[in-house]
C-alpha cells in the first residue's frame, strides 16, 4: 500500500451541531497532530442512519487529495461488541465502526486492507462505552494522519459487515424498478439508476432517450439538461452530479410535490 | 490590480449542511491548493435566494484579510446559459454565477475587473450541468488562491447582471418608506435605513433623534443603544452592526412579535 | 502563568449558521493572525442561554491542546455595562462577556487570572454596541493567539459573575433530587449526577448498583453499559461521555418519550 498521509482528516457523523461532540473530536485530533486540517463533510446525517452516512461518504471522499483520512461516526452499536475499524487503500484511509458504513469503499478502491482496532495504547487513556468518536476514532485518525503505520493498530481482518445498496430490478423487457436512495436539501430525489441502466450499450447517450417514470401518482417523461429547464411545478428527470438519475422540480422540492421518501421504489419504462 | 492571494477561500452557498456538497467543494479546493484555508460564511442561505446571499457576502467579505477569494454558489441557473464569473479587486477575488449575487462588490470596491470563466482547462475534467460549485467555481477559486493570473480564466467583460437593493423612498417632508432587507437568527429586522437617512447632515447624531416607525400595527418610538436597554416585549430601534437601523426586542424575536418578513415595507416619520 | 499560545482559537456562540456573524468573526481573527486555526465548538447554543453555553464549554475545552484560546459569545448584555473578559490559566485562555459563561473554568483549572478588557487599542477601531464578538472578543483572541501578553489588555480583576450549577440534593438516607442539565441532539438527558453520588466511597463501582429514577411518570431501574443494550422503547440509565448519569432510549429520544426538559428535577432512590 502506498498510502501517504497529507494531514487532512474529514468527519462525517450524526452528531449534529448543537452539542460539543464534534468540537471535542477536533480537539482530540489537534492534540495528537497539531498540523491536522479537519474538514466537515456533514454532521447532519439522520441519527443512526448508517445507509445515509455511507451514501454521503461514497459521493464525497474521492474528491479529497490522496492521503486524506476519513472518519465516519454513525454508530448505534457504540460500546457493544461491534468492532472499530481502520481501512486503508492506496489513496485514502477510513476510520469508523464495523456496521457497514465503510463498506462502500470496496466498490471504488482497488486494494483495501482492513484492520480491527484493538491496540488500546493508541486510544484515549479511558475509553467510554458511549463516545468512541472521541476515545478511539479521533485518536486513531490523528495518528494515521501523522504517518503511524496501519499495522500497529490491530490485526488485519477480512470479514467486515457490508451494506448492499438496492440495485434496479428488471420488471419486463423495457421496465425497471428503481429506488430513491437519498433526498437532498433541495428536495431532489437521487435514485439508484445511472444512464447505463436506461441506454443500451450500442445506443448513443442522452437526448434521444425517452422514458416514463411513475412516481407519486404522476408520470414523468421529460429529461432536462439543467434544473432551470424545468417548467413551473412540473417534475422532470435529470442526470445529477453523482451520475445518477434524479427527479427534480425547478426551484422547488420534488420530494414535497411527489410526497417521496428515501428507500421508496418506482417504475421506469423505456419508451 | 494589486491582488495577491493569501490562500484563504470563503464559501457562501445555499447547499445546507445535510448533504456532502460543501465537503466535496472543500475536497476539490484542497486537491488543487493543499495550503488553502477554507472558511464557511454560511451554507444556510435560503434555497435559490440570490438577494439573501448578496446581503451576507456584502456584510462579511471586507472583514477578511486582503488576498482572500470568496466563492458564492446560490445558482438556480446552473447549467443554463448564465455565465460563471471571476471578479477581482485590489483586495479580494470573487467567484460565482452571473445572476447578480456578486454585484454588491461594485458598491464597496474601487476598481473591479470581471472575467467570464471560459477556459475549461481550469475546470474539473468533466463539467456537470448541475454542480458548477464543484466543477467550475471551486477549482477556479483554488487556482486563484495559488496565484494563477485572473486573465488566464477567460475574457474580461463588463455587462454583468446587477441587483439593486431597494432604497428608502421619500413619502413626504418628514416621512420615508423603508424596507426590511433581512431577518437574522435572533429575529432582528435589518432595514435599509442608515442614520444618514434620518439625520440631516448638519444635525448631530444619535440620542436626540426622535422618530416613529409604523410596523405590524405598532408604533416604535424608542432608539436604544444596546439590546439590553429594551424593556419586556417592547420593540425598539437600534443601530445594528452593519450600521443599518434594526428593529429588535430584548431577548426575543421582533420578527415573530411583529409578524414581519424580509422585503416588507414600513413607514418612518422623523418627529 | 505558563500559557503559550498554539494559534488554535475555538468559537462557541448562539449566532447560528444562517447569518454572516460567525464568518465575520473568523475574518477578523485571520486578519490579525494569518496562522490562526479557528475551530467551531457550536454556534447553535439556544439564543441568550448562558448556562447551555457554559455546559458546552466545560465539556469540550480541555480536549484541546494546551495553548488554545476559547471564545464564547452568548451575550444578551452586549453594549451594556457588563464587562468583557479575558481569563488565562496555564493551559488555556478564554475570552467572553462577564455574565457567568466563563465561570466553569474555575472548577477545572488550578490557577486562573482574569483581566477586564479595557485597552481599546486592541479592539477594532470602531466598537459597536451590538456585536462585541466582532469588535472586541475576536480581535483580543487573535492577539492572544499570537502571543500578546494578557496584562496588556486591561487590569486584573477578581470579582466576576459566577454561575453555580444545581447540585444533587439529599432528600433522605437513600434518596436524592437530581436535575437534568442538558438534552443532547439524540434526546439523551444529561443529569447532574455522577457515580460518586450513587455509590458510597467503599462500595465497588458499577454493575451491582441498584436504583430507581422517577421521571415523567416512569420508574427507570436499569443501568446499561452501552446504548445498544437498551430494549425497545424502555428508558435506561447510562454513564455518559462526560461521566454524568444520562437517561437514554436505544435509537430514540428519551426527551420525547419522557417529555423531559433541561432544568427539570427528578428523584433517584438507591435500592
């Protein structure tokens, strides 16, 4: 592994911004690596929502420079027998609980080594059973960001908890069942469909594509190239910034208009 | 232009803090300038509210040291024909869409040069039509913060979109129509009236000033020097931190008490 | 005093994240100390809630490395006669209003010197009566973080405003009256009871402890070691990350379930 730390440490948690928990973790990191540069990805993951945290991590980490350490603390099992993990690829390191939240890394990184964090000399002196973000994950991340070798934190393991995202299911020759993965702040519905699912490999991409999405009692037929092409309150489809099909409304919330939820399924027919 | 970057990059967006969008932009900046110091001004501009973003930018940017790059992404027209801009003055650089959000800069900076961002070699390799914050504005800001010359990003232009804030209107010899520009988190109503509008140039400032603001069915006659001078639930006027007249209630929300909204107009009579 | 600054400056305020106030304070700090590293503890202290701010400061500041400057701006008396303060211990410096918010420092730091900030040459040139965070506290913090001697900011004083947190009251040989100090984002009720209050000095800690908390019409008898030991919607007690007894529900809000509020009192009987 050629991982070489750059002192950047990102945080993704469900701690919110009301409490001192995030600040405490930053204090711990800075106490162990004065040169650390902590960057918040989000602290507003819904409480205990492991899948939401994984989606946020998956769509953001690779935009950071090689050598970044990513800490994810959405950890309903803190203090139980679930294992604390360190994962390292050529470009990035990841620290968090073994509850599936880090498992998206295997999809995007070629080589990943996983370590079970057992060496308590790298933790804070007293480890609580309620705040491993402070007592285990922040100190380990700080030390990794300083260049401490991953092997020193515990044994290498392989059998970690994995979360599989729902894949589109084929319902017929031209019909798929898609799933809303996430709803963003603007009310855009981010689905699990990429253009590959809609266009055959020999077809050309884009504008000639015709389909019908059935969602919230509506049929959505239009594919826009930008949000501002949307008319009035009409929902449309658009290829979003994560290369996934989104359902959107121009300057309004598709989630509200269509009363849509994350994990909701919908039919799409290629015309 | 004597602009010399200091590696500080500020962000003002309507992206909120739930989604990974802000974190992704920080990753892009740090990938291109490892020494960048990104500072959040606010990510909680109401969605698509260009005027609110402009007011936040206007009241904050000049407190940063000379050489700071300010990125503003409130961009309902992303992916449409609206132009991406770079503006540079002697002290500050600004990056954002040509929708008026940057136009306040002309009021405060003596010399401003404006460039239309067209040179795609300075963008991310693939430019989406939905997230120019990531694909255009963050990479350009990072390169400006490294010292790349503004001329290299595209042609200089002049005819950018400008937003004019409402000015107080004279209704009679002693009467003005003012406008609430913004309501802050404490419920203070920040108006478009400065003391100059109320005091004649030869009068002395302040305590002898007598006026009557008519708002929400109430008459407000009192001018306080500090919030804590306010009594009970009585609304009062105060010269706020941006040198604009505010309507406030001590330890309570004037916006709630008076059921006031941004853009609402009110009469003020000098007594 | 051996305080030696490390250029880290933390912020704890009730300014929220919608307005530019926090960004402005960061700009002021960076203008005076380009090497400053500003870390947000929380900006979502409830408006004007001095006790909440003190609790957040108390539970977080000591995790930062020695030499950190902590700025706290929850300041309903801004612009009145309340004094602006600088407090310095061997390890940490604190800047904020004399309204009690900094008084927790005396409980945790051995030697503390307190200075009344009077030397206006260290403030911004024009000091408003509504935003001392920008005009006084940020510039003083920046200068302290650069190594300016505390004595230069004003006279040393002793008689500052102190807030005493409620202590558990003994109601009978085995009965105490506790108080909910704070409710965190997960709905955990953080109380003013530590294990010392429940275990006699000669008893061994922990698992044999039996007690009954009476709260919200419920009796809570169970002490869990981790949140995930909680069953269904059953509230339980747990020793939280600040070594205080918390009342929690596994993956749900104890505050909602028990309709509990901060400052609420409850009985606890040791069985």
